[in-house]
């Protein structure tokens, strides 16, 4: 029996599992950040709806579309930055051991 082939196969299998684990962790981290972005966007939309709408630009469909796109991007940027609200990081920390 050739133990070199078994050891090499075992090491290669272990390396593949570690590589797969890192890929799954990266996917989980992105999913948690994306979920945080959705929640932040919902919060911004609720805040925006509470405003009177009587600003210097007036209320229009174009302004509503612009605001919606702005807050969506702001939410995504905040969730994927290092200075985020922390919900995504907390979710990742709780779920990473389940992989």
C-alpha cells in the first residue's frame, strides 16, 4: 500500500474543504451584508416618507425616483463598509459556525 498517495489525497481533500469553506464564508458574509442593506433601505424609506416633501426642489416623480435610488445605494454602501450598523456582522458571527 502506498501511503504517499493516501497522504497526498488526504491533504488535497483537506485543502479543497478549506477552500470551499472560505468560499461559503464569503457568500455568507455577502448575504448578511446584503440583508443589512435591505433593512437600512427600509429604514431610510420610512424616514423619507415622514418628511413633508416641501423642500426647495418640490415633489415630483423624478425626485422620488432619484431619492429611492440614492437611498438604495447609500444603504448598500453602508452595509458593505467597515463602518456599518453591525447587524450583518452580528448575523455572520452567529451563522458562520453552521457552515
